[in-house]
C-alpha cells in the first residue's frame, strides 16, 4: 500500500483533566464506540518476531492534509531526529510502538501510556484503530520499543474506544482523529506502575512549542527507533494545529508533548515533507478519555 499520509491529533486544555477514581462508573456515551478485543494470551501469541518485523516494515499510511492551509516553506521546516536509546528514562518509557492488524495487514503506529483512574490506558490516533471502515485487531502496545527489544514487555488491548463520528465519516473527519484502549495489569502491576503515564490536556488552543515523538517506518526509516522533532512552534487552526516537521508513516498516534511534558496532541496527518498536522482534543475527546480511563 502506498504510504502517503500521517495523522496528528492536537488538543489540550490549560489544565489537566481530573481523573475519575479507579472503579468509579462513568456513563457510556453513544458518541464513543467500544470494542472488546481478543483474549490477551491469543494476541500475545500472535505477535511472533516475524510478524512484528512485518508490521514495523509496513506502517500505517499517513493521510494527506486535503484542503488544509499551505505548508510552511521548505526552509522553515525541521527534520525529525533520532532519539538516543535506551528509552528507559522516566520521560521516554511511557512512549512506545503500537502494533495491530487491519484487514489482514500487520501494521504499526505509535502510542503513549497516559494517566487514568484505571492506570491501564493508552492514547493514540483513531485511524490507527479503525481504518478504511475496518476495526483493528491484535492491538498491542510495546513501551520503549527499540531494535526489536521490548524492555517492558507487550501489552495487548482489552477494549478500544473510538469516536463514533470517526467511524461514521469513514475516517474522513480529522476533528476526531484520537482514540484510546485499555490493557490488563501484568504480574500484579498496572501499565502506569510499570512505565509511568503522561497527563492529557484538552481544549488548549494557544500557539506553543511542542516536542513530537513517534516511530517512523516509511523508507528510509525502519520503525525500530524513536524519532522526535523538538521545540517546534505549533500554530493552532480551526480544529487542528500544524508544525513545520516532516511527519512520516508509522509516527501516527505518537505524542506531542507540551512544556509540562503532557500530551496535547498525537500525530495525525502530514504532507510527509514540510508540515505535520494535529487534531485538537475537544470536549468529545474528554468524554472518551473519561469513559476509557474509569
């Protein structure tokens, strides 16, 4: 499949959303599609080294910014830079690779462990979990993944949470290109206990510097290492924001971190040369987050 796109979800509020206590009921919204995944043991067994290699070599394509404002001039852009490993520091170990199967195709994106009442929540882009009208299967998070090494293991999804608006638009409404999934605790420890978690902010519509992370896998990148584009000014638009960085396939769903090291966006779409776009996290994203994290 031709790799000609990347997604970004940018959104934040100046304050971090208050977390619902673990186990506290949160009303399900008809605007959020919940989908249970296969048992963790089956998903873990599915991801053999061969299938992981296949997925990292065939990343999620990046949607082009159709109808978006003109990209920055080439001289204004910044190129993504390799993040030195290992990724076991407190800042980096909550970031990781996302594996999944869509329509029989093993593929990959990027994702982040985020704060939640259940302490087992991962945040990413909607198009990574539902693409071309097909829901992803075998969804698995690999925190701090580096050169086929998985220092904190693999974390299969228990349930995915996707905006119904994204599904009904057949993946064309980029104002809702965000999603989440829960995982089960392992060995008596939650995902947050194991790798930590980033805060998530909503309704933040101010221009600001941001550090963008992800695992690019489109040639000449291999999907085996994390890359960043740091300290780049993000310009907020109607429902998204843009930065002058060359987003690449596989980075979809990777975190945009603000000055407080909190996620205010995830990689959503790009022209793959000069500019990457992110969807702002709105009130609907807050509802999804609360529902998934309860």
